[in-house]
C-alpha cells in the first residue's frame, strides 16, 4: 500500500533553499539533490515503517548522497513530512513543528 504524502508548510521552503544553494555550487547539482529527495520520498511512501523513530512518533530517513534527512510521521494512510533537514542544523527547530 502506498501512503499519501503531505508536507508541513516549511518543508517546501527548506527544499527551495537547499536547491538554490546546490545550484549555486554547481549547475545541475540542485536537480540531483531533488532527485535524491524524490527517491527517498517514494521509498518512504512504499514502506514508511521501515525507518527508525527518533523523537516521539517522528521517523528519520537519511539521504545517502547529501547531508539531509527526511523527518516524518505516519497518520492513518498518510506520511506527513515534518522537515527535510540538513544534518548539521539543531534538531530542536524541527522538533517544535510536530
């Protein structure tokens, strides 16, 4: 069963910011970043319970090529993405989003 994907409001801003940063580093790198995020989101929607719980009911899926992770929770048949977060940032900021 594939789960429906729902993004919390700040997630799209985080993705846009990361995309622009990678594009400034090297043209096309932002697209590669988004491809990795897309792949991970598809994997999460296919098997959301296969990733570890890191805070309350929030799970983390680590992106392999880039230093980012997807934080999400499962509610009914939905995957709610709380944050797509750079690994060096303070986790307290995504933990307050719930």
